[in-house]
C-alpha cells in the first residue's frame, strides 16, 4: 500500500529510530551566547480522529538558548512531545492481539518578535514503534530535529505551540504481511490558556547585522520578521521530486518522509578504466565531497523482513566548482601512439545517494546488511593534449556530447562490532561501470571528434573509488579535516 501525504510520515521500522536519533544529535551548533534553558509546558488539546473527539494533555519540552545575537540562527534542541491518546481515538483495534503502533508527529509552532509572527513547522518528529492496549489507550513520545530560526532584529523571540497532527500506523503484532491501518489524529490547542513555549532574548547590536546577513524582511510597517531555515550550515538538499525506489517483491509500507538534512564532508579517490585503451585513469588527488545526509526516508515490507530506504545528496568541490580534481593520463592511442591528456569530470547535477538496509538485525549475526548506490551525471572534458610529446590543440570545449551516468555501489553491514565493508559514514570501496558517450567540439583547426570518440568512448568501463570516513558536523575527533584515501585497484 503506497501512502503519500503533505504531512511528514514515519517510516515505521525500528531500525530507522536510531537514524533519526543520530540526525537529531548531530544538528549544527548555532553560536549561542549565555547558555541554554529547558522549557517544558503542559497544554490542553482537543483531538479528533475518525472515531471521535476527545481531550488530550500534551507536554512539549525544548531546549532553547537564553539569548542569541541578531543574524545568528537559533536551533531548538532536544524537542520532545508527550501525550496519551484516549482508547476511543484509536478506533476499533483488535483486543485479542493488540497491534504495534508507530508514527510521526507534526507540530505547528509560531515565533513572534516585535509583534510579527512567523510560522515554523516542526515535522518529522519520530514516534517509536510500541505495543498498545486498546483498553488503556496509547502514551506517545515524539522526538526529532526541527528547523532553526534566525532573528533579523533585536527583541525577544517568543515560541508558541499550535496545531498538532499525528499520523499513526497500526501493524499486526505478529508482523505479518497484512497492510497496516493508518490512523490520523488532528489536535488543536485549547484557546483558554497560554500557548507559550519559551523565549529567546535577542539583544540590540550596535554594529547591526553581520556582514553578508540579508536585510531584515519587513511587513510593510517597519517591523522586521524572523527567518526560519531547516539547517544553518549548508544549503538543504532538494528532495521534493525524489521518489522511493521500487524494490522487487516488497511493498512500500510508509513514507516518504522529508526531514532536515545533516551536513557532512569527506574525500574520495580511485581509478576509472578506459576499455579501448586497456588502461585506467588514476584520480589520485582526492575529490572533496560535500554531502547532505538523510534528507528522506521510507520503509518497506518484504517477504524476508522490513527494509528502510534513506535518500542523501551530495556534490564535489574543487576550487568551488562541482568537479573532481583534473587527472593527467597517458594512453597509447590506437595501440601505438602515446597520447597524454588532462581529464576533467564535472557534475551536471547533484549526486543522488540511496541506501537500503535491513530494518531489523539478523537474529544470528546481530548485524544489518546495507547497500548504497550513488548516481551522478558527469560531463567529461579533455584538454592540454599532447601526441608523442607534441601539443595538439583540441580547443576549450572537447567534451562528451552528453553527460555520462556514473553509478557506484557499496555494500556493508552494521551491528555488533565495527562497521564492515562500505557505509556512507565510514566510507570504503564503491564500484560500478560506466558508458563514455561520443565526443564533440574537439579540434581548433580540424575536426578531431571521431579520433577521441574512436579511442576513448565506449561501454562497460569499470570504476573503483575509495571513500574515506566522513566528518558529520565535525564529528568524530579527526574532524574538521577528514582522512584522504588512497586509490586502490
């Protein structure tokens, strides 16, 4: 059963809980001044589902800085929602075999400064899977990472709570293949109470906003607004058009869920074969990778157990350009003529990184197998060419007629003991094959397209890249400069 909604949704497998906890724990720092405080308040809500309407007590807890400068992003930390749903709201659940319930919560909050309010959505809050008794109702705790808010002027920022949406999934307790039941619960805060969560003081700055900070937005009467962002370190990966893959024999159980991505970076180096030359290009100068990890999730039910899918995105960074460092290679063109050229490989879009792993550990090995597939569209350019030591002017635009699709796969596992093989976080070998398209634009005074197409273009070129361990928001200790791997054949 495929379920898609504008609401954030939980991926419904216990293995993803750890990923969300990691995501929440690795959110970037915000330059907070003056320490933090935990704001925890209880609110009366009225909740409605298909089974009726009932009152609910909701507790919201969040850690906020005591104060923050103008232009500095404020990151609410350790967000937790707690509430107990009345049995009647859960509908007709089986009494002989109480189901497992899980889900996601979305809380509409507002931040008010100088009389101007900005809506900020706290979505993708994780509700772990647990058993429930229809006679006692369900106690829910939802946690997760939430967007930052950047003040554009001085004055206290007041955080308030608002509407709450719960998307719950009831699965049979025996984890059978039956389709899960979806229960949507909409809650509104009772009006006869204060909805305030907490306040962050923003002192006046004599210098005004820091250099490079955008001018404050205005509501037309001179009152500056705050600005909400999902992360304050790197641009968010665009995932609105990303769809979970179709896995053979599996059914989409839950998702996709969009969540704030986590910034990371690392290095990669390796070899790429050129079959027609019976040789390989060495990319020994490591490529700098900049990544946005875990921006979308989904879960599947399969005959052999549950699978979880994670989407991440990335790019390459060489002197500010999305490309690999140029590689200098020498080949025997047509088998006898030594030709040396500089090869430039540039991205024409983001690198899409898809990881699929077992939602539950193997009961024997206590490990979870995972496979990561990285797909990139790459334009290949040749320049600074010499033939038998004599320069050959190929012009500035000797490149493939279309981007080359480079698909690399890594396999590994996590669980008891250290990671094995390849994982996105710890790195390892990535391998795959690529087809090099024909060349165009080669030659300053004569057409050399056919020469390079005949000597380089072709299918089935094996590539092996070694990725080093990543720095994820300057964690672990070797960061902020991660290790640079050496190419391996």
